[in-house]
């Protein structure tokens, strides 16, 4: 192996909270964000949570602001006390603290 990362988008390590909502907007869990890219993210949840295949999430990133995403689970891995998830984004909106929306990930 040549040691190069073959992912389609650069990943950024991050230690932040991710809030999870069902498709209707009802909060159901929070977790610890591990990394993110323009295309998806990975995070872990300490308490068992049944994630629907598609859901919404809010990520608070210092460099990007607050992002609201539509996501779907692509991978799950269970450890003793934690479940790790990898998700792909189906849609991303940047939300400013004032509630003003920005159209795209920039």
C-alpha cells in the first residue's frame, strides 16, 4: 500500500458534539463527533441509540460554524461501551447563530 488516503474528500479531525434529530426534527440523541468532511462524518454515542437509516444532525464546528445536515448511516461498529457511526451527507446547510441560513457548504 502506498500510504495515501484515497477518500474522496479531505477529513478533518474534530472533538465536538453532534446532535441527532429524526426527519421531523425531534431530538433523539447526542454524540461525540470524531471527524467530518464535505461528504460525511463519523461520531460515537455512549448510550445505545437506534439510529434511523436517514436522519438530521447539527454539528458545531469552529471553522465552519453551525451546520445542519441530512444524513444516512453507512457503517456501524459497536465497542464495549460505545457505538461508532459513519454517515454520508445528503444535504448540508450552514446556520449562523442568528438563525440566518447560508445556501451551501463554503
